[in-house]
């Protein structure tokens, strides 16, 4: 077999002689393996090796879990700003913690299965094809970005690094918000705005630095960015709309974290304003995720915007024989006994008019905690009921008068009805006779 310089270039050797020696070593190893496969007791030895390797892989699988959860997690939990992030599976650090454990276990089992496949002749060819496909697919530099070729493995590593950057930025932002901004005394809305801006700034600057260090010229991906812009404009317009709406909400702050809002049939407190959606915690402690664009497209009642002090109204109806002045005094006494009602502005009672069944009054009180308005209303209605009963003031219920109109006797029937009654009478008489 003749080896030329072209063969050396393809094989990666410096000279044809080096390439020939490399191929000769590969052939000798294949011949030795073939001779070993034909020896007596080979299958027994291979099965023993397979059991040992699988047992070792199973042991390493459990050892990795013990190391991650028994040693690494307690070590990281010593840092107070990481403890909650690791325990929370929804955070980026918790996801990264579990992802590294999964990748470690996957590498252990992949190595074990590859070794077992190479033990037997009937599976060795399949293992060779798989390994060659992976090698050619992952390491072949066939992707061009600008003037520099990249392999699929390079792109995967780049994506992993960017993902790690996003997780690190999220972790740093949470640490800043919970450990530093919390002691400054600024409002929750300002803390959320600073945290969001910090996270996006870190992601943007970090991505630019990573791409430059990776050797990717940003001008080389301008065409790809323009194509993605067209795709975003048509296919992801709702996502971009929500993202832009989130930025508007962060800067303009019509809704802030901690505000108590009425959004359609939803009534609750804003707990988080994200890049795409906002989380509202209802009075039943149910988290409702609302896209940011809906807050800008629809009307929203924000009880806490600017000033949390707000007024609530309680309609009350009493019987017609009640004294209006006595009713007003009873309503004001019930309001003044509630500690959550503000003394300034003072409670008021309005006489709205005469209803169908009652005199209509309305009690107006001011509160400083909008998220407790349902509880305050309930307490006031309890107090109002007690106060009205003490004053012998009746709360009426709807009444209806029933009038029965009398008619002439005997009743007049139509000729058809008279004939039907006559036949019915004859049938009755015949039954009695028989």
C-alpha cells in the first residue's frame, strides 16, 4: 500500500512515513483484537468485564449524587446569598446545579456503555460507527462565521457559556436585590427596576465580551441578525411586544411591585415584573401570570398608585319607619370602632334616597391598606349589623303584594270544552253502572 502526501494531509500526519506508521499501528491493534476475540474463554471474560463496568458505573452514579447533595450543596449553602437559589428549583442556579449533576452521570454511563460495546465483536462495529459519526459531527469545522470555521462542539460550548452567563447574571441580580438593595430603604418598585436593568446590562455586556473572546466578529453576524429580525417581526411579535411592554413598565412604572390592582376579575398584589410577564398574587395566594402587553392595552385599577390611601363604600338599607339621624349615628359609631379606618379623612354617611323597600344610605370610609379592603368590609358589616340591632333599626327585605282577581260564576267554557266534559261524564256514569 502506497502512502502519499495527500493521504498524510487527510490523516493529519506531518509526512507520508508518519501516516504509514500510524495506519500500521491501527492495523496491528485490529489484528491483535481479532486474535483475542477467537481465544477460548473470551466471552466469559467479556461478560465479567461488562458486569464490573456496569457495577462501577452504578456506583459512580450514586457517588455523584452523594457528592452533589451531600457535600457540594452544603458547601454552597454556607453562603447565605446562594442558599435559597439552590433550594429553589425554578431559579437559574438551582437549574445549573441539577444540570451539572445530570451531565456528570450521563458522561459516566456513556463511557460505560461505549466500553461494553467494544468488548463484543457484534457490537464493536456499531460502536465504531456511532463514535465516528459523533466525532465527525462534533469536531469537524464545517460552520463558517466570518472567515473562521467552527465545529458543532464549539457552538454548543458557546451556547453553554452564554447560558451560564444568563444564570450567573440572574444569581448576581437576586443577590444584589436581596442582600444590598434591601438595606438601602428604597421602595420595592425601585429595587425591582434596578435589578432588572442590572441583569440585562450584565447579559448584554457579557455576551459581547464572550463573542469577542470566542473570535466571532459581531459584524459577521449582521446578516443573521437581520434575518432573525424579520422572523421576530412576523413570528415572535407577541413575545417582542411583551418584552417592550416590560421595559415600559420598568421605566414608566404605572404598576410597581407591591401594588394592589384589579385586573378584570383578578384582584391581588404585584409580586414580580419580568421581561415577558408579570406575576400577581391573589387574595387566595394563587399566582397568576399575565403578559406585560395586557397591562398596557387594558384598563387596570391600581389601588396603590401614587398614594395607597383609598375610599371604600358600603351601601346600607333600613326600614321606612327608621329615624335617618339615628341611622347615621349608628353607622358612624360602627366605623369609628374599627382600628383600620383612618380618622382623617373622617368617615361619612350619605342619604341616597328612597328605595323600593328601604331608605338607602351609604357609608364611606378611608383605608391605608388596599389589599385588606375585603377584610375591612367584612368587619364593618359585622359591626354595622350589631350597631343597628342595638338601636332597634330594622334592615328590611324585599316584599311583594299578591292580588287575586275574582271572576263570575258559573264559569263559561267554549263549546269544545263543554262537549269534552259531557263525554267524560257519560264515561264515568257507564263505569258506575257496570
